[in-house]
C-alpha cells in the first residue's frame, strides 16, 4: 500500500485541491490535475499518479489541446527522471518546451527550461545546461516560487560539478528557502538529501585522501532525510538514503554493516539509473569485503567494478566518482595482495584526478561566463 500523506504535506496538496475544485475552465482544471498527479509522484505514490495521468492522456485524445499536451509531456519527463534519471526525460521536456511555444504558455515554458537544466546537470551535459539555466535565470522575476525552486536546485548541482562548494551552498540554501515558502515538503526533503549527499562526498574524499574526519554527526543528517521522507508521505527514491548511510558506515570502520547495506541496495541502484555512482559503490563493497578478510568475494566484486571502469569513463561520470572508484580499487587490491592490479588502479587514479580538475574548470568557467553565480532574492 502506498504511504498516506502526513499533515505537513497537506499544505501544497490542499492548495492544489482547492484550486482544482474552484476551477471553472476545463482546460485549466486539467492542467492543475496534472500538477496534482506530479505531486503524488514526488511523494512516492507512483501508481496513483500513473492512474491520473493516464486518465488525462485519454481526455486529451478526446479533446486535443496543445497546452494540456505540453503539461502532460512535462509530467511524463518527471516520471522518467524520478524513476531512472534517464536521458529520455530530456526528450519529454523538449516536447513540453515546443508545445509551450505553440500554445503561448510561458509558465509551461519556464518549467520546461528549469527541468531541462536539472536533467542536464544530472547527466553532466554542460553545453545543454547553460542555455536552459540562463534562459530561466534571466526570467527570474516572472517565475513562480516552484519554478524558482527547481532552477535553484539545478544550479546548486551545477556549482557542485564546478567544485565550488560555497556557490553550491548558496543556491541550495535558496532552494531550501523556496521549498519552505511553497509548502513543498518533498522539495525540502530533496534539498536536505542533496546537502547531506555533498557533505558525505566531502567526508569520503577526505578519507580517501588520507585525511579522515569524524563522521558520526553526519549519520544523524542521513537519518533526518528519512524522517523528512516520512513526514512528506514517502520518498520517490527511497534507495538513496541507505546508500549514503553505507558510505558513512564504511568511513566509521563498520565494514560489515556497510557491506550489508550495499548488497541490499546496489541491485536497485544498478537497475535504476544510478550508472554514474554504482561502480564506485561496487568498489566500496569490494574494499569492505577485503577489510573483513573475505578475499574470494572481495576479488570477484573488485574485478566486476574494475571491468566497468572504462564504460563509466566513456559515459561521462563525475571525476570525483572516478577518483573514489579507482582509489577504493587500488586499496582493495592492496589488501588482496595483488600489487600489479593495485598499481594499475593507482595509475588510473592519477588520470581520474586530472579529469576531475578539468571538469571543475569547465563547469566553473562556463557558469561564471553565463552570469550564474549571483544568487537572487527568493
């Protein structure tokens, strides 16, 4: 059974329900119903959202309308994005953008640009990110709070890719403020998750570089994400928080606990669109098994992760994920006594670090040139 929304979630849901009930224009009502279905989707009620969207698709075929067609394409893009972060979402957002122009619907167009920027950031497509983020940012005064939230989140992700932690924090902070203004508890949970993800990534990198920090406080941050998900009525990607927790357990030296969580969650990650992080988590699992003295299993997992390394590089994974993967593989093979393999991955680590610096420079220069550093008022 899908989780039921708790009282805190009802702020945004109740507002949409009231607007739907008050709508007198059938088309305007249908557009609001699309937005309501997307809210169900973001709170993990996929089946409920799917039923509503299918009904609206059928209604569109009976009474074709460009505006409704555009909003439905925007919703379908979000369905794909939240299930797998797949590139197919971009195709739907582009259709929504084209339909917004034909239907003369600037609100839909603003949403399409914001989601195209979000999709580009997740898929590390810098050349795609800049024009859509720039267009949306230039129209900031006319954007609604919800669209501003989506754009701020995308820019927080982009500045993270640029290696600019302060800029990322500024945009994340704005996104968090906007989610609060909108009464968007799912959005608030997403911001908290992203902030925690970036903190964990820094802790992980410090440990990989031989400069470990204390991490127990971060575990509370991961637990708070799960608590927010419960308040919001369920998470659309509930597999992500345990993966974060596993990384922290590994940093704390609880290799058994980390391995158990990784083995429980990695099947879904491998199947569910996390192509850029799953290989580095496989390497983490190999290292944990090696630390536990389980050499046969550690070897099989390490070889699995190592075989994926060239594909991950070709797909354009983050430099920092490649660094984490190669570092953990080198450490795992050292523990397994395979110095030849360890040396090979230390060499690959040097290349990954060079790629990471190049990616940071590319994103930072492009974002600065586009004037996307300054954070506006909410």
